[in-house]
C-alpha cells in the first residue's frame, strides 16, 4: 500500500510540474515583460495601448500570444512571419521558454477583451 501511495504522489507531482513548465512561468513572464518594457506601448495594465492599432494583451489566449511572438521573431520574410520593426526587434532575442513565460503572464492578467460564442 505504501508503495502504491508513493507512486501516486510521484505521478501527481510529475504531472503538476510538467504542466507548469509547459504552460510557462507567470513570474518569469512578468519579469520579461518589465525587462522589455512591453507596457510602454501596450499600456501599464496591458489593456490600454498607446495607439488603437496596438493590441490589448491582458487576458489574451496563450496560444495566440505565443504564435504572435514566434511570428514576430521569424520576421516578415519567413513563412508565417510578421513584419513590425518594433516587435521584430523585441521578439528576436526571445527563447521559446521566454515566449511561453510572457504568454502565461499576459494571459493571467484581467483583460477587457470580449469573447464571442
């Protein structure tokens, strides 16, 4: 019985830590967002961008944020890349883990996006 309980605890702990890594680290994402000064364009709450053409990031879907950052990192000449001088320069230095962390952080924030059903 003790062996079964130990195996169950290890399995649950492994699953929890794997999902935390796969989902990104919110605290690390917050530090990166501050380091790259994302709020200077997207607003201090990430809900009030300085230009209406800039997206609101708070509460946005993780997969959208990851896709967008990867596309900016690829650049406009690459397949599925995006062209924007500011975002391209910001995203160029990001690792895949950085992108997961930033996406996790921004997704965790309360947002004003309206989801359609």
